[in-house]
């Protein structure tokens, strides 16, 4: 079973006026839920070409919805770049089509590049953990790779984020070896990807209902639990004010900070699926086990 840390009082309400609706967290930060996953966009509404960026691209089959949503917010303008928290299929389903249509660069952590340049597939999931339908279905999910090598770049080693002054990327491995989160210190805004999430991703019912609960990364697709634990502790120490996660509603305020601190403190108890195959044998970049041949 997956333990939960409720954070209902900190959730930012989601409007569903039409299929192009989105959630505005701040005047220059919004996101769109695409079936089971969130894609975030940074930049003020009606920004011109190059005045905004997209973070992650959603699950396959939802790209047309994402494009309508982005046109609703930005008109026909193109982003300056696509930034990837990681390259799992639910986050990169529209990547190849969008990068080609817009002809824009794609940035990811250097350890994530093999999954985005056509050279490696992700390690297999662990369907025996979590106890929900999403876990049971995980062997059916595509493991990649995606191939955007002609537009692919490593994020700068100095932690800066291309086209986003005032933002930093933070290495948050565990869910994948090259997972990153994005942080703006000036207003305490965090885009956490799957380093931690705000719904029970193992349960198809919870994914549908989206009741806000704080969780560690999706259990069935996390390959290094000690790294994931350290990543959550690192993010909890930021004392963030706003958080857009890869799955679930956006969170804010003291309730967010308290729940994230509790998650970091109780991570072994509430997040790690004891007995899972990656608890005892993590897949790590430094020994090559994270890179599985196509």
C-alpha cells in the first residue's frame, strides 16, 4: 500500500472550462493536466516568440490538446525551448513532434541524454510495488528512447536555465538518473517533476480524482530509492512557496512546506516500497545499470 500525506488546504483549484483550460499558479507560471501528467509553461500570457518555455510535453496522444492550450495562452508564438525534467513516456510523449514543429532546442540533464537521443531505453518498471492499477499496467508503458538528437543539449553545468533568468535547475535523481527540478528562489517557486508528486500515481482512481496528497516519486518507475530520498530532502530544505508537480494539483503555502518536510522525514516509511527490486539493486549511472539497450 502507498501511504499518504494529505495537503488539501494548500491545493490550487483547477478550472475545467474546456479542454484548452489550464491552471495559472502565478502570472508567468501555468500548467496543463494531460490525462495522467502535467506539462508546465513559464512566461506571461500572450508572450511573443521566444518569450516562454515549455517544461515536459505530456503523454502520447495528448499533443493536440497541449497545442490548443498553449495557443489559448500564447497565441501562435513558439517557445524559446523545451526543458525536460526527465524523459519517461508520460513526460516526453509529445517531445519529438513539438520540437520538430517549432524547431526549438531541447534541454535535459546530461545523464538523461541517452534516453532522448535514441541510444538507450529506460530500465524496466517494477509492477509489483504500489498495489494499484497504474503499477500493474506499467510493463505496457513505452520505455523509449525518444530521439531529438538534432536539437538536444545538456543543461549548463553551472545550474543556470537557458532562457529563464532567475531560475536554477537542481539535480534530483532517483526517479531517473538524470531527473531535474526547476527552482526560482525569488518567489519560492518549484517545478518538481516526479521528484515528489501530489497524487497517488499508483492508483488509477486517485489519478482520476486528483485529491491532493504528497507522495514520493511514482513507485513503479523509480530506479534508485536512496537517491530519491536525498532529492526530496534537498527540495524540502528550500522551503518553497509554490510547487507544480509532475502528477497531481499544484500546491502552495505553509501546508505544502509542512507536508514536504514530513515526507522527507518519513520517506523510508511512506515512500519506499520495501521489497521492490530497485530498493536492493538500484539502477545507477555510475555503474552502467541505468542504461538498457534498445
